[in-house]
């Protein structure tokens, strides 16, 4: 069976960007994570160890977002890599990193990248 665990709207303040000012001032980010797995055993046994622990997902996102990158593509890939390394039962992972009010010429609510990978 294939099931999905989602952890959406992880809000962080981080210092990503190519501009010097972004490393100093920082900005708001929102990260969504979608993990594909089989949690049949957890559903039957009510056992956290047989599914994806979304507390750990949140921790991984916050830990990786705390490491400065010029590109959100880079930090997004680090999040994907760490999730795959941590949760060996993953069949697929999808991460969306949104940069809120990016400092670009014009009014833009957000920019985002999405990375989706299967095992």
C-alpha cells in the first residue's frame, strides 16, 4: 500500500539569498513536506515507530533551513536528502520551499521551488 504523510506550513525565519543584505536581515519562509510510505502497520497497531514521525520532519526542516544557502533550490535539496537518509521506508518525497516577499523589483507575494523524488 502507498500512504502519504504531509507536514505543511512549517514557518521559519532564515538567511537565504544571493544578496549580502539577505544574509544580514533574513526573511520569512514556509516549507511543505509530502512523504509517501506504507503506514499500514502503524494504522493497525497504533505504533509511531511504524510510520513517519512528523516531529522529526519538522526538526529536519528547521535544522536545514538554519544553514545559510544562496539558493532555496540548494536548501530544498538538502532537506530532501536528509529526509531520505532519516526515513528509510520512504517511497517518495516532495518538498516545497516558499520565500515570502522576496527582495526583487516589483510586488511578489512569494517565490517557490518544488523538489519531488522517488526511490
